[in-house]
C-alpha cells in the first residue's frame, strides 16, 4: 500500500481526537465505546497508530482490531456502523483536504464492511501465543 501524500502524524492525531470526541458524545454509539474503552488517551494513541499504518505506511500499529470488536458483537447493529461512518465522514471532511478525506472515508467503508461480515458469522476466537485466529463455526441466520 502506498503512502498517502499530504497526511502527517499531527493531522492524524487531530482527526482521531475529533472523531472520538464525537463518538463519545453520540447517543447511538457512544454508550458502546464508553463502556468498552477505559483508557481513552491510550485508545486515541492506538487508533492514531492504526491510521498512521494505513495512511503513512508507518507500521506503528500492532494489534488485532477484529478481535477487539468481536467481543462486543452482541451490542453492535448495522445502524451503528452507519453512524460510525457518518461521524468519520464529518471528522475527515473537517480535518483533511478533500482528496485525502475521500480516501480515508473509502478505507473506513472497507473496514466497516469487513467488520460487518465477520460479525455476521458465528466465529470462535482461538488464542495461541499471542496470535488470534478465527474459525468459522456456522453462518448466522439471515
């Protein structure tokens, strides 16, 4: 993946801060995030590293985002993903130039689709020496 020109660490930190301030205050998705995240400064740094890895190819993010979200799947709805994307669109449009905002929105859309697909399957997580893998058990009824 190529580095996106016009993006820097400071801009990503501002974007992530703006986005999660909106998430925390949101009536629909705020309660899920506020219940799940106990150290907001650490979370903001982790998500800044995530976007740095995606947009700057920095390799700073070391984590398994799917595993972190699977444990909350009982509370997550399609409407929550749409709200997450809408808040992301607002934040990227406020903090980034139009072309970069559009690229980041497209990446977020793909992330949301991947998460929705994974959460629609009945998955079993298996931990082995710090590695997480998923085994498909069965498809959830539609």
